[in-house]
C-alpha cells in the first residue's frame, strides 16, 4: 500500500519485519542502514545517486535480508540486498557491521560503538558499473532505558570510495567517486509504539572535481491505537467494543543538488495493520460519568481488572490499585514470569503488602524499576488514598523525565506552589508541561486525593502520550525543524 508523502499527516510506524511488528511485548522501529531505504513486510525501495541523478531501486522480501545478533557484548548487523532499477539496473550489496555493547546498569543506559567489518557492493547502470572499493564507517548509539520508554540517539560518519567502469576491453575507462556521509538519528521504543527519525547528509566528489549533495530524511514508526466499534444490532448483549489496531509505516525523502540536476524524490510504505478485539466492559454505574470512555478503554486493555459490574468512579483511588494500573500500562508484565519464580523465596517487598496479594508482581516490578516508592522504606500504605502530587511523581518517574524540570530553587506557576512537597515539585512541573495533569483556576491542589474516575483519566492520557505525543515529537518536530 502506498500513499503520497505527507509529513503533516498522523502516520503510524515501521520496523524491519512483520514478526517484530506483531510481537505482543515490545515495539521496534529502526532505519535500514544509511541509504534512506524503507520497507514493509513485502516490498523495499531506495534511491541511488552515483550517476548524478536519482535512480529508484526496488526489491521484495526475497531480495532483502536484515538481521541482528547479539552475543558476548558484540552486536552484529548484516544487510543483504539484490535490487532492480526501473530500467533494468542491478544493485547487489552485502554489509556487515559489528558493535561493542557496553551496559551501564547503575544508570540504566547502554552504548553501542562499531564499524563496518565486511562490504561488497556493485551497481550496473547500462554500460556503467559502480564497485565499492573501500568503506570506512564509525557509528555509535547511546540508549537511556527508562521504565515506560527507552530513548536513544546516535551518529555515524562514513566515507565510501567507488570505482566507475565504462566500456569493455581496451575501451574500458575507470573513474573514482568519493562519498562522505554524516548521519544522526533519534528514537524511542515502548510497548505502545516506537519511532526513529534519521537525517543523513551525503557529499559526492566526482572524478572531474564536481561536487554534489543529497540530504535524506527517513522516519520509521510503529503504534498500537485503540478504536471503538459500535454495534449495528440493537438487540446485542453489548453496545460496542474496543479493538487495538497495530500499524506501521516508513517514509523517506531525498533532496538532491547534483551536477546533472536538483530536486526531490520521496517514498512512503505502509505495513498491513493488525486488529485485535478486546474484552467488553459491562460496568453499570458509568452511563453518565464524565470518564466513562477512559475507564472502559483501560478495562478493555486489561489495565483495570475489576470483577464487579460496578466501578464506583467517585470513590477515592487507593495507592495499590494505581500502582498496579501503572505497572500494567507500561507493560511491566515482561518481568512477571521471572518474579513468579523468585517471589516464593523472597521476603515481601513491604511489610504491609502480602506476597499473595493479587497482581503483587506488578508492584515488585514497579518498585524495582524506580516507578513506585513506599511511604517509608518498609511500608507502602496500599489502602491509603492517592494524592495528585503522588500521581504526578509516579507518571514522570515512569517516563524518566525528572531532569526536564528547571534547576533547583524555581517555583511553579500554581498559586498554591507553597503546598507542593519538595519531592513532587519537579514531577508536577514536568507533568504540567507534558499535559499529563493540570490545575484548576490556577491551583494544583497537590494534596487532594484522586477519585477512581480521575485516576483513570490520568492513566488514559498517559497512554495517549506514549502512543501519539512521542511519535509527533520524534517525527514531525525533527523533520520540519531540521
């Protein structure tokens, strides 16, 4: 499926293969090498510029192989391409990159630094043959692993030397073309989505001394969004239900200024979406509640797990219930199986929370990830009511964005700033800036307790931030302002 490139549209997202796209636990979205190439589960395309004008090369999943393996602190990426141009041109490419991976577990970060270790590339255009004679590359990426989302940034510099051969036998002539490459990329990955945007500048130096430039902007993204299906049958046992739509896309744009001309070319490829119907909420006390939609969404996703037909939206939310909901929202379930095996031999993480309590493993995971803290080092007060400043702190810790607050000593713009406890000030500032929470009439009311309806609305807004706000920041903001 193809669409005209439109960077202002709300676009979904992309990954290397459909298996990754549909994996239930993790998202992934990555650029394919430094070529600006994009693909979906079947087709691949990129543009080639060594002839002095753009040539579009395409292939299918049979012609394109991208693999990653990690072993003993070494990450290996292998790219194998056999592509065909619009007028019968041929391209074959085999690249292998090897990276040293260093984990900084104490700060939740990792880095990967490496270079190209194997390379062959040959392009045939009519009677002209381009052969990659030398390829030098240095590439490094740093990843900050936060509880709700991983954030990463990388740079690469490269120099490719091609020989161009025309004619045959005694009439053969050889030229040299040097391509200098400078690339930078930024991305994030969480359970609900992933986006990476890469900007690469190429400078071509031809045999006759002429210079050409190409700038490529490529963005890949993946998302899981929630949609509501209204039942057409009025006698159904339910009025409608929610479904998740997992979708992905890649878009790429080249702007070139070459000896043979200047202009732009672009590509956009979508993955086929995947649909999943979710369980049907049947609460009987939400018909007129302002947060009905948000509550039902969270229940359908399994973030809320009330067995009763009555949700009691106006009662205060308890600290334990909110902690478990956040743990499920950021998919800390990935730790559940591991915790299940170990919990029987470990003491309870808090004296006032039994290990047999429902969903206990989510609390353990949230505490281990630094998202949740007790009221004291040994107690959690699970039945206590959650305050607005506690909720803000939990959300911002999950995102790992505490550092976005100003230097210490500032005051927020709320009229009741003096009521904010010191530990929550940074989180309230950041949560307000992100639109996760807001005040009323200039007041934040930090120590007011939240109702179950209010907490559900806050968590639903938190999910939309992970689904859409991050993608907009990592795609549109970078593409439009670079």
